[in-house]
C-alpha cells in the first residue's frame, strides 16, 4: 500500500497531540534556569574554594554531568524532565542523561555489548557532528585567521 506524503502528513497531524506551549514554557524556563543557576553557584563555590577562575567552569560542568547521571540512575531525572521539557535537554545535563539512559537500559546485555555498545546510541551523533564541526571551524580559523 502506497501512501502520499500529504496523506501521511495528515495522519501524523491527526495522531499527534497538540503542543501546549503556554503550559510547558514556564516549566522549561524555570527548571532550565535553575540548572543554569546551579552551574553558576558551583562555579562561584569552586572559585571561593581556591580553584583558579579558568578551571571553575570545567569543574562546574563536570559536577552537573555527574549529578545528572546520578539522578538518571535513580530515576529522578526523567520525572524532572516531564515538567521541564527542553529545560533539561538544552543544558549539559541533557547530554549526561542521553548517555546514561541507554547504558542503564542495556546493562543486562553485559558491560561490552550492553553498556559499552549502547551508551552512545543517542549521544553518539551529537559527539560525531560536534567534533566534525569543531574540526571544520578549526580549519577555517587556521586558513583565514583573525
């Protein structure tokens, strides 16, 4: 059975629930902003503890990744994401969740074929295209300089 693109689009539109933008925006901004505020507080805290200013953002990012991975493992992150939507996906915590979730899901298949093979199932393309974009940007910067 062949279906036209227009018929398929109508079927998708009919089956997809409408987005409630007004209801989801406050949660996304509130929780996303809270994650960013936590990151800034961590950075300021690391600076207050004597860490050099140039390293505090790296330490704060690593802490947020570890916290998001731990919350994913405890099944808390998904409950937060239900209310926040893109507010949890856009910051670095979304990346940590995208790596941790498949690893947890496939842990029954073993460390190599389960966790190791499936860990980057979702985040792998992000890493590949991020590295490729970085290489392209570096080449352009090297060729044309500033």
